[in-house]
């Protein structure tokens, strides 16, 4: 990136471990977890112009698949709930065009 990431994400930036959250903010460990690759690609495509404007034209981002091994029913429920919640937020952001992290989506 040509522009610096927020200071609290300096370590993640150094390790190339910055992620996009479901609310469209750069984050370290709270990456967006979506239910389909197609949704992830559309979501990233919608945010790339914002990221490039803020951090420079050389910003690189990619969609990747991640699999989790759950150690119990409760963990599996939490993972599924997180994916469902992030997917719902991402779809709503794409539908409304409200891409700012602080934009209210649900009343």
C-alpha cells in the first residue's frame, strides 16, 4: 500500500494480513466471512475503488477460501452464525450501496 493503514493495524500491514470486515473497514483478525465465493468477489469489487482511493492504486486484494475445524457443536454454531451475519451485512451493503463502515444498514 502506498498510504499507511490505520496505526493500530501496523503489525497486520507488515505481515500482509489485513482483511476487509463485513462493514467495509480494514481489520486484522475480524475478516469478513461470506457464504459464497460470488458474494465475496462482488463485495471486494465494490470496495476496491474506496481502498485504492484511500491507500493508493497499488492496493492488492484477493478472495480466498478458508475452512475451520470446529471442536464442538457450540463452535460450529458460532462459525455458522458469523458467516450468516457477515453475509447478511455484505448483501445489504451491496443492495443499498451504503459502503461506509459507519453507515446504518438496519433499524
